[in-house]
């Protein structure tokens, strides 16, 4: 598929896909006219990259870990990094849950009518 098709299917900009390729996160072949062509598997690859970015991993870290994903094998070092990232995300989820619960408390406490908040 061409880059525009991949962008549409993944809801990721063409610019981002080019960046992924520059960073070694995504591979493309070239047509005779020089257009980027991607395999169907690129859709799931881009979604994984997006998820990892969303979880706070850098492009460098993702590039280091993707060979393990591709080979379905990890080294002790990469496994340690995967565990560290997972634990960091787990901590982040716990912190976000506390923040959400506090916001819920604030919403509950401030739900009554108030002269200062009539404009809301």
C-alpha cells in the first residue's frame, strides 16, 4: 500500500510515517517511480508504535525494542528494559487514577448551584 493509504488506515500523518521510517521504526520498499510501498503488516506496526509513543517511550527506545518484537525473542537486557517500561507505565496509571478520582471528588463537591459559578 502507498503511504497515503497507510496514513488513512492508521489515522497517522504522512509526515509521522516518514519520521518512523527515518528512525528505523518502519520499513518501506520503493516502487519504480520512487513511491513508498508498505506491506499490510505495517498497519499493526504503526499502531504498536503509536501505542508505545502514547505510553511515553522515545523513538530511540522503541527502535531498540522492535527487533525483539520482530524476532519474538528478548535478550536479558531488552527484557529488563521491557519490564522497566511496563513498571513505569503501571506507576503512571496508578498516579492518573488518583488524579481522576480527585477530579471526580471535586466534580461531586462542586455540583451544587453556586453564585460564583452561575456562568458555567
